[in-house]
């Protein structure tokens, strides 16, 4: 039996890797990321394929589209992340450029390149945004702005594609404790990264978010899940977190 094809970007760790595993029972998954060794191992584990690709590089994205071919059932735009937590006055704007290049331009570039294959299959696009897209917080202007811009892509595409057989969905997680998100944000400072989750009973895991993505994709073709917000029970809002 030929399984439908899914592409997961940022699949080398965290939510991306967990999503590739979650979709592997029903799809052939192309694991996409910059770190070849990690996605090669993951693809071998789940019976998928690995394509090394930096989503900010147009030539590499074109090569990804060639590897995907003419039909694609699912695209999960997960590549991206946060860099830094400085005020606007102290912002490292090079980091802002990097965040926009992956979270916004990268997601748009991959989606544009794979849209013909998604249209041919009647596929689903999932944008992995964040509750950071809901509004700014101190130190978060760059990341909040990038995720809000990514959300705008999903909103606009849903309008542009109405009447065509492509679903455009968004999954917006709150606090997710993965092995790399905060560590990357703070430049490898593990102590600072761990303080983000200190005292929080049971933050979300990558697997929790992957299961939500799997559920979104598994809905009948006439059901479009516009946006799902998922937080740990301890996080009532972006600014309201219970710690013990």
C-alpha cells in the first residue's frame, strides 16, 4: 500500500522530530532540516526519507520540491525558533533577521514551492506558530513579531485558496519544554534555559504538540481546523503561569 506523503521541516529535534514520528504510521514522511546526521537517523527509524535543507536558502528549497515530486498530502512548517530575549533598545537585529528568515520567509518559501503538489493531492498545510503571536511580551518583540507574521501567512492563504482543495491550519503552542528551544534562544546557556520552566508542573512536551498536529491532519477533508491553541494546564495565559 502506498502511503500519502508528508513533509516536516525542522525535523532534526523537538516538535519536528516528534511530528515526523507521529505521522509515520499513516504517511511516508520526508524529514527536512539542516542537520543531515539527525534527520538521516530519524528517517531510518520511521521508514521515511531525509532531505537536508535550509529553508532560508532558495536553491535548497527548490531541491526539496524536486525531491517531493508532483503530489504532497501534508506539509508541516515547523522550522524556526526564537533567538534572544532582549528589549527592543538592546535588540540584536541580526538575530531578528535570522528569526524572520526561518519562521516567516522560510515558511512562505517552502509553502510556495510545494503548493502545486499540495493542490494536486488535495493536501493540508500546518503552520506551527506560537502563543507568542497573540501579543508582545518583554524581550519578545523579535520572536512575537515573527510568529505573528507567520500567522498572517496562514490567514491570508486560507482566503486566497478558498474553493481549492488545500486546507490551511495553524497550531499555536504555549510553553513546551523541548531539548533545544530555550537552549537555542539563550545561546547555549543551559541554566538560563532551564529557569524558563522552573517550578512549572508538567509543561507541554514535543509529543503533546505532535499529537495535536496528527489530529489536525487526520480530520476529514471537508474539516479545516483554522487554529488550535494548546497550553499546559499551568499556563492560563501568556502572562499567567503557575509555579510551585
